[in-house]
């Protein structure tokens, strides 16, 4: 998970939003396609939560970060592009919005400070150093009422299920890290290793239409290795 800096609303979506009685479910197909394209572009075609590659507008869900209401359903700053998170598969392996549903979470890719608190393990696990407890209540998709307490660290583990042992988010991060470590392997001496890491640090800091999948763990690893030199 990395910080997502929201851009300008797509023109057709903005025009639609100001129509009388505009509703998310009533949005024209062409408006929704443009909205998906805009969200994907500003996120580098990655899922806002697990950071897997999203290949196109047919492979994406539009997520309301704060649970959808009549007041916020067309608020662009509240919208994210997310993967399908194992939709239709085993419940234990579901992740991202498919696992989260309407439950509030207390870690946000729209909050830069939250993203600075994220760190990883060499086995691909994602964590937050923020263990502050927050109370929540919500109704799930079936209308059942829930009440409880959680923290940003718990949200990554439980609500978003990003560290499920055999789940695609954790396996994807682990594979991306191993691939990068193989690229680093030929650089044996300190000078060449540092030069390579700094080059990749600059490359991975660039905001592009297509960002490297699971880039969060790669940035973390590069920063860690540079501090050790």
C-alpha cells in the first residue's frame, strides 16, 4: 500500500455529479468507464490496497473508502480502484474491498502519514506501526449490525486480509521482492550496490501510468538496504 495522490475529477464524471438526482448506480456506462480509467491512471494501474496489477476497466471495482452513503457516493476523493479480491472464491482467501465490505478501516492510502507507518517483512508480510485502537460499527451487505474495535495494524491483517498465508497479496509481494533481490545479487561491492539501489529508488519514486506491482515492498526494501550501506 502506498500513498495515492488524487488528481482532478474526470470531466464527464464531474458533469454527471452535478446533474439533479445523480446517483452512483444510475451512472451512464461511458461515464463509469471514464471514472475507472481516471482512478487506474492515478494509481498506476494497481489495486489501492494489495497493489496487484489491474489490467483494465473490466478487471476493477470502484471502492468507496468511507462506506457509501447518499452524501458521499459521488465524492471523487472517496473513490479508489481496487482488485476483485478473490470475489467468488474461498471466504478465507478474500482480500481488499471484497473482504472489507462496508466496515470502516483506520488506515488509508489517501493519508500520507498512514503510509509512512507501513513496513514489511522479508517474507512478504505488510504491517503498520500504528496499533491505536478505534471503535467501529457498521451493517454488512446482508444488513447485519456489527460493532467492535480495531487498529490500523489489525485492519491490514483482518479486515483487508493482506497477510493471508497462501493468498495472492502476500504471495505477490514475496515474489516481487525475490525478483528484485535477484537483480541486486550481481552487485557485490558497496559502490556498485549503492549506485544500483539509488537508481532503482529514483525509478520507483516516479509517478507513471503503469507502476511496478507491489511497489510498496520494493521501496521499503531499497530504503532499508541503503541505510545499511
